[in-house]
C-alpha cells in the first residue's frame, strides 16, 4: 500500500499536542491537596508534598513517586498507594495548554478541509478528562480512546487506526499519523500503510531495531506538518 493524496491527519495526544508533564503536575497537586485535607501530610504543607513529588519525578521518573512520598510521610503503601493512584487518574485538570503553534496548525489544517482525529492510549477516564479540556473548541472530527477497545488494542495495535480511519471516512493510504513515542506510536499505523510523522521537538535520538516501528518522517516543529501536507499533496495530484 502506498500513501495517496492526504485528506486526514491523526494525532497522538500526550507529548504530541501538549507536554504531558502539565497533567502529571496537575495530578500531583490533586494528591497533595487531598493528603493535606485529610491530615496525612505529617506536618508538611500541601506545597511541600507537591514539591517532593515534583523533585522525585524529575530524578526517578513517575513510577515510584507515590511510593517515595508515602515513605517520606511514614504512611503505608499497602494502605494508601491505590488511593493516591485513583485520585491522580480521576482528577479533573484545569491548566493544560497545547504546545506553542499547535493550535494554529490544527486550525489551519481544518481550513484546508482535512479531517482531524485523535488516537490516544491510557486509562479512559484519564484521557477523556484531558481531551475534554485540551480539545474544547478545536475542529477535531473524531477521537479514539484505545482503552475503550480493550487493552489488547492499545498501540502498537492496528485496530485503533482502522477505527479512526472509518470514523473519519478515509482509508489508511490517505491518512497521516503524528506521534511522539517511537516505542509504540508508529508500528500500527505503518502496518496499515499510513504515513507516520515523529514529532520530536527535543531532538531525541532513538535507534529503531524493528522497521515497522520507524516513522516515515521526523519533524521538530508543528509548522512542519503543514509544510509536509502541502508539498505531498502538490505532487500527488
């Protein structure tokens, strides 16, 4: 299958349309506020709990943040870990903002009569809260939360890409997928014959051991999406 004239652009969500760190810190705020409210901060303030989580996140990543915090507060992980995870995943964020230029790019793509879609992994309630806030007022035509299709259909499955193409009324050879995560974002779309674009603003280096996982193009700024579509469609007519 070969890419034909492009009529649909499909985006990943986290770290593609906006920096996911915003949601992470919003979740940390929700957790620290709850701990303070129920008197479990061990004489630390809500801000201090937040700062501890933020520091741990930066030094160790997200996986151990709540364990480290509970230990710091002399609280049992077996009693409280699942509660903190629940608060984090179900909180409603209020301060998520798209990457610079991304809103303008999305609006311009829509003005060019291109269909716009989202395919996003993650717990449904979490991702739904993000899309409800971030995409409000933007001209997206369809959103696929892969969790609604079952965990077996999270990326790199081809299933969510088949679904989003059907919802947009297009076919893979007429669609482009833009994502940020080379570990999982591109394989499913590649296997269907979609053009794939790696949005890599920090210019990270990644070695692709499996050809299916390698994107067709790498870009470092949102405006390059429009430039690619314009050039491709100009020569595919």
